[in-house]
């Protein structure tokens, strides 16, 4: 298979990428087609759908290999589950699946159709293998049950001083706050004295966590 496109997102490194699509509704992405697939006819009718399936490659994990069991973050990183019972990136075939919202289609004179998306959970420059329309009455199963993922994702309160907020444009601020609220730290780390750094767009976000409150101490342009 060859990638048909790649995405540009807020997340230049894996640390901080939302663990599922839709958890950060304001997380914006631009899907840019590779040269052989920039024909506007290939997206004819796509603007009639509000949401899309993206099938993509865990490109950052190609050399990491896979294991029959993994430690899901939802279980605190302490309990093993079968790889096929999880959405872990370390899989026999490193393929991911995401539902995203299609905000609009831009027709660029050089790059052809560019899809503007919301709710993406993708590393910047992730290769896209295929795009399919999300069909609500087919793809949604109201009576579906779930196993260990049934608990809602816990969220932290986020505190950013006003002088630091001013360093981030307003249209990106909510996506940053929602990303931090998901607690990007590894599940096994709970050191209140530790200072973490998360790359978001062109900023290094320095923060610590104490009593379920994430406190941003600096925002540095890199």
C-alpha cells in the first residue's frame, strides 16, 4: 500500500497526542494529498458528509515491533491485555483508524483538494492510507458494549496564567487546554515535583501536575 495523503496537526511529537479521536474537538488538521491523488474528482461528493474515517499508519512505530499483550493506559499501565483487545500502536500491522469531522474542503491551485478536519488524534505528518465517509446509520451501533474502556477519560483542571495564554493565538488556545486536560503524562508517572514539556505547534509547553491540577509554568516558542 502507498499513502494517499499526509496530515499536518498540532502535535510534532507523540507525547501529548490525544489517545483517541474526538477527545479534543478543536484539534485541527489539514489533510494534504500526495501528488498522484490531487485530482478534485477523487473527493467529488465528500462534502456531503460531516465525518470521515481515516485509515492511517503508525509511522513512528515501524521499528518498535509488536507484542501479543500490551499495557493500556486506561488500566494504569499495570495490567496486560491482548493487543487485539486494545488500540495500542504496537501491532502486527501498524494501522490506525480514526473518526474526524470534515470542516471544509479547500481547493488549492498547487496541492489540489485539502481537507480541513477537527478532532484529529494524529501525529504531525502521519501517512494516510485511505479515506472513507462515516455513515451514521451504518457505522453507529447504539447497543454496542465495551470492556475495560467503559470508564470516561479522566480530565485534569488546567491553569494557565493570563500572560502565558497571550502567547498562543485564540483559535489554538482551546485545543491546547483540552490536550493538557487529558493528562499526557505516562500513567506510571505521578511526581508532583517533575516538570514536563509538551510540544504543541511551535511552542514548548512546560507544566507540572499537583492534586489533579495541571499548572503551566512557561510557554516557549521553539
